[in-house]
């Protein structure tokens, strides 16, 4: 993989010439020569990346090119470091400049010489490019992917040859799919089966395709497998041949030489009066679908097209165009996985008890992926069942087995295809995931900020780098390479994860290609040069020959304090990313302030309590993450960081039902940080607050803003500032105490794309502009104490998905009218002291999934009409009158019990004398249970997440 580092270098060279134009040096001429040579070879790098998998000569050339690009990027940064050496001002600065003059001259000479040597290397590499040019040209002209893909196609053809005893967990999805084919209406429709490689999409569809009832129902059927290198004419020719064989017509004259347009015309004409079933197996890109879709006529005979793909975007698009249905292929559940594993490993016999623990560990790694289970079973089936150490060796070295064991080559090939198909900019992002430990849930926001800081994200006109990074994330998601681990209540992805075997493959690629080094063993051997380093749960001493000076990013996970100190004592002058989340730190490491190339600095979940003034030297810093630290103040020098984009300084504390936020005191002059996109949480309680609040209007790039300790008299200034923040997506405002009024009535034109609002404090009235926010998805109101029913103003918000109201209304009744809150998924009602009844009219909240009611002491009955909430999955009832709880627990024919008979999960609990009085009770409630539980097991809505 050379395209990514070469592109990164070319961008850096462009910046170098722009920034260093005032310096007339030999280094500039040498760098210009390097740029010219790299631009010459850049056009062939995608072909080289492909050939690298099979051609040792190309692989060696790519490695040379990649390492040289890395070395040149390092040399440019070192050169800039020397030129920009800061000695201060005045007499002290003069003395410093004089004393360092000789040192700087030596450093400039050394770095200039290094750039010269790299230039010589580049010329040699380009000579090698000339020798390889014939290979690159041949592949570009003929994209048939040689024998490798022929072998791959043979494996896919095996789907039709599988014995039914080899298939597990396929009967239900097969039955559903057959039903969809036979029972749907007369319209032509598409069914898209989507999922990662190895889930059995082709196997499932092949079983359906060969089903006798399906064969009988459709008069024409064709199975088309699309190879990534297939030419459209070849695909259409194959389709035409199959159709002609079925309908027994002669091949049209000249069909072998026809263009794709005429082939589509002929196919469409042949299918026009017939009920047809066409399977397009393994489509990768939308342009492939666009190239064939017009061959399928809308003839009113109930024809169907089935697509299998790893691309969720393609699946969704094709279904929308053909009024079809998208089906996500799910992995096998644990029982099905175990059945398949035993069937293949022990030839249908049960697993010996002495091997059960080892086998279940290995099976967990497969995560329900049928191809992985079958492949691993093939390795284990040949092992002696009484030599436990052989099985244990496989368990310990599974990631090595994937690389080395011939029986796992097909598994690796299937999973690697998705990686190989990625454009270069996504390959770097995907390889980056290898830096996180096995089984780690990765925060999406953290990932996006890291990709930007690492330099993986390219500029696009009209978008911020973070917005481009979000597009990258979605594309990896759509390609089934990462999966959603959890979502927020408004549908945004919170955490993602990667399949363990995919992670093993990209970890191997990362190390092999010099992208990253992952240290998680005590005797780990590190290479001389490391660019991205992840240290995981290790106690080892530092390797003496490790060149920390070339390190670009450092991530630590679960390391000891002594080792942490040793790491931070190293010289990491070119470091871009220092992610020490949850590291054993109690103070800000002083040496960090000297690493001036830092763009991302995180001490989240550490014990750091103060930030030194020297942080002002980190002029390139873009993200400063101090969330859940003990920091409450920042030095005045923070205002020097003009490139800062994300400033996170806050923590939460939960006490009983209440959540408290703690932020930091901010200085006058905050308006100078005009690159800021996220600013959370600032405290506006000192004498400079008026100036600070007015200056917020200067931060026009802000998309998330959180303010604490606001006073009523600050409302007008805050509204004026908010009106200028047209990019704002989320805002949180909390008054100085719960009795203080938040005055937001002065806002005449709210930000047009505002999606999330959190208000804590009294409201004289609901802000008049709130009902006009068509983009609003999440609204939290706390301690508003309104006299008027807020539901009347909020009911028509078209995109509201999460509504949480705590001590918001002083009335005795609430009514959710028919057709109100059309997209609401989560509703929380808390501490309504006067509330006696809730009415839910039929047609209200048609998509509500989670309903939380707590501390409504006068509410002795469940909401009238709650049975109309047919999508409701979770009902939580906390600290409510005993009479209501008793009726639910007793069950039977009680009206309150019957109201929620359709809800799968009902939870309730009590707060008694400063603690939870918890009893676990299970009662039959159709599908599931009623349970008493701790409120803190279900408190996602307690902490507002901007």
C-alpha cells in the first residue's frame, strides 16, 4: 500500500513550498526534485497495490517507495522544526539565538543532507519503476485478475454443491425469502441481501434459487456472478446465454460482438412477457448495478431480481429504485454456531468435555461467521482429540494461523477482498482500527477526530475535514467492514467495532506494510522505525534501539504507571497524536509541550488536574480532550492555540436521579479561537462572563456548544451570539441553579440545522422559536416548571426522536394527541409533581420504542391508551406509587397489567433512604418479563451527549 503515504507526502511537499518559500535553501531544490519523481509514479500506484499481493518484485518496489515517502515526510518536518526554532524575545532571546546558532547550522546541514540522500534513493526507485512499467501497463489494459480470481470463483461455485447437512441456520431465512418471491404482488421488485463476506449470502440465495417451488414459479431464471474485474459486455452475454437456454431460442446473430446497449435491448425484449428471476451475485459497486438494471423490464408478471452484496448503499439504492426490500444477513446465533462447529470438527459428534473451553473460545472469535467456523473446523478436525496442547496452540496463535495455514487461505481471501477493493484513503482509515485492542468498542467521534489528526482525511470543497471523515466512516459501514456496536437514542452511531478475524488480517497488513506496530506481549520485538504505535497491557521495558523520534502517533491501553513514565520520557518530537485515554497519569507530562507537531492530545479518564502555561507552544493542536479529568481551569496561553478545533473540558457526576456537569472557567479573548467546532463546557459565572458570551458569536465554525452557570441577564447576549452560529448542531445551556431563569426568548433566527438541545433551569415560557426547528431530533428540558402544557408546542416537530422532560410542567394532566410526535422513539417523563393522568390517543407516537416514567407520585395508573403504542419495546417505571407497582406484579386480569401485555420488557425500581431497594421478580408477560432493577442500569438519558 503505497498510494496513501505518497499522497500524504505530496500534500506535505505542497505545504512545505508554500510555508518555506522565504527560505532559499538547497533543501528546497532537493525537495522539488523528489516531488517531481513521486508525481511521475503516482498514477500507477493503485495497480502496484494490486500486484503487490502476488508479485514479489512489485512488493519489494512498493515497500521501498513507501518507506522513502515516510522518510521524506519526516525530513521535511525536521527541517521545518529547525527553521522555526523559537528563542523568545528581548535580550534573553538574543543570547539564546547566539548560543544555538552553531547547533542550528549543524542541524540544518544534517537535515539538508538527509533530504539529498532521499532524493538519490527516489531516483533509484524511479529507475525500478521503468523496469516494472510493462507489468503495470499489462494489468491496466487487461483487468482479468489472473488465476487467483479463477480459484476464487471456483470456491463460490461450491455453494450449489453443499450437502444440506452442511447447512445450519438457513431454513428460516430461506423460508422467508421463498415466501417473498412467491407471495408478493405483480410488480417487478428487487430483494437485496447485504452483509460482510463469509456470512453465507451466496449459499442462502443459491438454496432459494434451486428450490423446486421457485423453479416452477418463474419461467425464466438466471444466475449471474459478478467478478470485480468483469466487463459489462461479458456479464450481459452470460445473462443472455442463460435466458436463451431456458426459453430454448436460438442465439441472436452477432450477439458475441454486440455492444452493451444492444445486449440489454435483446434481454429486455426476451424477458418482456415472462415472469423472471435474475440473481446478481456479489455486486460490489453501484455503477455495476446501473450498468445492468435497464435490462429488466417492468412487465406486471411478478418478476424478481435478487442481489447479494457487501455494499449497504448499493442494497438500499437498488431497493428504492425497484420498490424492493433490503435484507441484512445476520450471523449465526451461539447455538447455531456451536451446532455447525461440532458438525464440522467432530463429524456430528458432541465436543469432548476436556476440549469444550478451548473450542468455545475459538468459536467466540468466529462471531457467528459461517465461513470462519467451517474454516477453523477444518484446521481442528485433523488434530488428535487427546493432545490438548495442540488445540491450545491453535487457540493462542489463531491470528498467525490465518496468515500461515493453507486451510484458512480461503477465509483470508474472502475477508481480504473487501480491504483490497477500498480506495487508498479508506485503506489508511481501516488499517488504523488495528491500533485498538481486540474486542474494543470504538467511539465514532473519537475515531473521526483521530483520522483528521493522523492526516488520513483529504480536503473537499464545502466540507470540513470532520464532515469528510464522517463520510469515510459511513462508507466503511456501508461496505460491511465495520459494524455498529451501539447507537444513540436519535439514531447516531455511538460505538463501532470490527470482526475479530478482520482485525487479525488488518493487524497483519499494518505490521507487514510498516503502517503500525502493536505491542501486547512482554517480549515484543519492535522494528527500528515505528510510525503508529499501540501499547496494550504490557509491562515490558522499552527497547533501546527503538527510534521514537520518527513516531507519529502513540496509543496506550492498560499499561502500568512505571512503564508510562518511561514512554513519556522518550524523544517524540514529530508526534501528531498522543492518545493517553485512561492512562495512569496524575499530572500533565512537562515534555509534551515540546512536541510542537501534536494535533491530538487526550488525557480523558485520567487524574490530570492542571494544565501548564507551556501548552501554548503546541501551535498545531486541533483536539484537546480533557473529558472526565480533574481539570477545572485552563491557562491563559490556551488562547494561542489558533488551530484548536475541539476543546473538551468537562465531567459528569450522578447522585441519585440527578446528573451534574462540571466545566471550566474561560477567559475573555475566547473569540480568537475561530477554528473551534466543539466547545464544552464553559462556566459563565465570573465577572468576565458578559464579554465571553458576546465573543461566542465570533466562533462561527462551532457545531457544538455547552454553557454552565448562566444567569437570566445573560440571555440577550447569548441569543445574539447563537444567532451568528449558523453551523450549530447541538447546544446545552444550564443556569447557575435550578431556580434561575434561562431567558432565550430574544433569539429571532435560530441556527437552521440545530438537532439537539439541552436546557436545564427555569423557563418563563417555552422559547417561541422551538416549534420551528424542523431538524431537531433530541430535546432535553429540566426544571423548566412551565405553567402551559409543552406538548402543545412540541407535538408537530417533524424529526423529533428523543424527548426527555424533567420537572417541566406543573399541570395535572398530559395528552398525547393523535398524529402527534410522528417520529418519536424515546420519551422520558420525570418528577411531574402534580401529574395525575396521561392520555395517549390512538395514532400518537406510532414509533415509540422506549417509555420512561419516574417520580410522578400522584400518578396511580399507567397512561390511558398505552396499549396503542404497538412498537413499544421497553417500559421503565421508577419510584412510582406502590399501588401501581403492586398491580403490575400481581398480574392476572388486572387492567394495568393487561395494558402492557404487549411490551417485551418492563422494568421498575424504588429509591429508599439513599439507596436502591431492588428485588428481582419475574412474571409471565407474554414474550418476556417484568423485572425490578437498578435505575442505573438504564440511565442513558441522564447525561446529555452533545
